[in-house]
C-alpha cells in the first residue's frame, strides 16, 4: 500500500493531523506519523518504506533522501524550502514541492503586529510613532509581501514594492507604488518589510549600503530569514543611527549584543512563529497532502520547486 510519512520534529496541531489522515485515507493510502523525533536517524529509519514525505522545518539531507528507497515526492508544508537538499532530490528523480500561500496571511499579520510593537517602543510605556502616512517598502512581492501590502493600506501606510520577478501589472492592480531598484526602495521608505527567499543571491544581501540609505525613523522588519541580513552591517547601523530599529521573526546570531545595547529598538521572537497559527497549520498540512495525492494519482507537479 502507498505510504505517506508525516515527519515533524515540531508536530502539526492535532486538528491538522486529523485533516491529513482523512485526506490520506480517502485516497486509499496509509499514513505513517513520526512526531517529536530528536535525531535524524529516526527519520532515516522511517523514510525507508514510504512513497511520500511531508515535513515542516525538518531537515531533509542527502542522507535522508538516499534512505528513501521508494520515495517519489517530498512536500514542505510551508513556503521556504531551504531545509531540503534539492540537488540530492533532483539527482534521484524525486519531486520536491512547497505549499505556497497557505501560511502567508499568518506571516503578514505578524509583520504588521511587529511594526506596531516596535513603533510603540515595545509596549514599555514610552511615546512612539504611528504607522499612518509612513512609507512602507515591501522587499519582494510574493504571497506574503502582497498580503502585507494589503493590510498596511488599512493602516493608512503608503506602500511601495520592489520585486524584479513580478509583473508590474500585478502591483499596479494592487495600487502599490513600484520602484525600479532595491536602492530606490530603501532610500524612499522608512519602513522596510523583508520577504525575499534565502538563496545564494540574497543571503547577507541586506547590507550597510542599503540600510544606510533609509530615511529617518528607519525600521526594518524581517519575517523572511535571518540569513538574508548582513549582521556586521546591522550592528554598524545600530551604532551609527539612534533612530534605527530592527524587529525579526527569529533571533540573529548577534542577538545578545543587540538585546544588551539597544533596548526598545530591537526585538526578536524567541522561536520562528510567523506561520504558527492554527489556521496556517491546518491549511499547509492539508494542502501538502492534497498535492501528494494529486501527484501520485494524476502526475500533477504544480508547486514543484526542483526542476
Ligand atoms: N517567518 C515565517 O514563519 C515564514 C513563513 C513563511 C515564509 N517565510 C519566508 O518568507 C519568504 C517569502 O514567503 P512567500 O510565501 O511570500 O514566498 P514567495 O515565493 O511567494 O515570494 C518570494 C518573492 O521573492 C521574490 N524574489 C526572489 N528573489 C528576489 C530578489 N533577489 N529581489 C527581490 N525579490 C526577489 C520572488 O519574485 C517572489 O515574488 C519565504 O522565502 C520564507 O523564507 C517565513
């Protein structure tokens, strides 16, 4: 019988597991659950007999992939897929997918919540700033960026965006101002919300050159990945500019330094929690399962991320 393994160090909510199980059973397949495992050997053992794998932030290394003798497809229930060794999957003809859009609203709401929090001095009883009429730059206009733009307009922010891979007409339709370069985005907007993926081109790309261009009241919001930030530049900007603020969904490596020196101007969530809502959990888990069923039954490769 076709087996689908759900391997989650940090499990899905039980209601999401129920939904996954229902979809798997209705398709005539068997669900194998590996939750709260503590070392990769458990995953290597569990993957040996299964046809498909659903993961969250779990690491799928070459070693794991090589152990999947019958493995045909891996689906990351979520947006980022930098936790899968795509080259190893491709080399073995295994399809890798993500589930785009399923957790975007959760991340977008967090981004706006973080903007309010940092702009109001981390709720420490001090006078802060409002978001209304401020210029917000959306750095990458994908699923999350688009939703952040939409919510920010409700706050009365002026929304700008930069994404060289998205058709201008998409942003124009959303009534978002388009800038022609990343430098223009940073020199125009006092708030920048990051939504770029972490890849070879973007890692450490948010550097001194860009950050130093930001106008007074510079506030950087990072719900993307910590790796996209050049942390030496970040520390330099904090030292040079007393107006600079940074809020991040996951601590940078220099967290302890920032916490000790820049109270009220820096905050990071203790654990990545952008997608940690019941709704996102259910949406992503069920979407991953449906994508697997559709691939195994109909060969549907929509959302494949390794080609
Ligand atoms: N904090 C969290 O829990 C959480 C949850 C979901 C996603 N994320 C992160 O947020 C990122 C965005 O998520 P998404 O769902 O919007 O992804 P997405 O794939 O829909 O959007 C990414 C966008 O980045 C653009 N892009 C790629 N390279 C670029 C570059 N060099 N310059 C400008 N734009 C570039 C792409 O054109 C695309 O529109 C993910 O890659 C992931 O790392 C974090």
